[in-house]
């Protein structure tokens, strides 16, 4: 329990640090958060026309018929479209969001540790490769699946986030989770060599 908990805390911090760098200092996600000098005009239109919520445009009313859906789809082909996540008020909850993000990362890595510690004699490369696969699964199941339908502008950033952070986390876990085993293996080899020399 102690081994997986320490592994999860350090691994969660590793992923959290990369997320912080990716979204702030390196700013890989800038293509999905671009500035427009027309933001005041756009916000004024949104403020006077929308309630808080997520919107896809162009869309049709929920109770529309299949024929209406097909007609709208045909008419929309080749024309502009948008997705909007609209909120009525910006709140200063940066600290709480960062705490929640770190806790989620620790829980995720703890789940990975739980799996790794139940493998039969996992090697360094097995844990590292499995961690890399977890990063790929995270990317494919979330960012890429979303991109298929909504064509996000920071897909490459999400790919780098998933692969790089889980690779570094995997290096840590591969060393930490096998630390005692590696010491035991080294001791056994040393004893074996000594016995061979005595013979």
C-alpha cells in the first residue's frame, strides 16, 4: 500500500507539472484559445442571446424529425459552424481547480500502480511500455475521439501531453515499483557469483 501510494503521489505530481507547463509557460494549447480583437462584440451578442450552457451551431430544435435533421445537415454542408461553451460569470477558482487536478492525477496513477503491482514479475520495460499505452489510451479515448466530431485545434498538444507525461511517469514507476526487486535480484546474483567462486 505504501509503495503504490508514494508511487501515485510522485507520479501524479509529474503529470501535474507537465500539464501546468503545457497550458502556461510552453502554451501548447494556444491554438484552441486564440485572441480576437472582436471579442467584445462577440461577447455582447452572446450575453444578450444565450443562457449558460454548451451550444453547437448550426443546430435544430431537439424534437425535430429525422427529415428536418437531414435537411439541416444538407443545408449546412460547406458553411461555417461553431461550438460554444458559454458561462455567465468568470469565477476566480484557480487554486481549487489546481488542487482538484492534482488529486485526480494522483488517483489515476494510483490505479495504474494497482494494476502494475498485480502483474507477474513486471520488468522495467513492461511498466514503462504499459504507462506509454495508458497515455495513448487517454489520448485516443478523450482528445482524439472529441476531435473526430468537433475538430479541435489543439489535438497535437493533447497528444504530446498524454505521451510525454505518461512516459516520464512510467520511468518513475518502473524504477520505484521494482526498486526492492532489483536490489534482491542484484543480491541474489552477487551471492551466486560468490558461491561459484568458492566452488
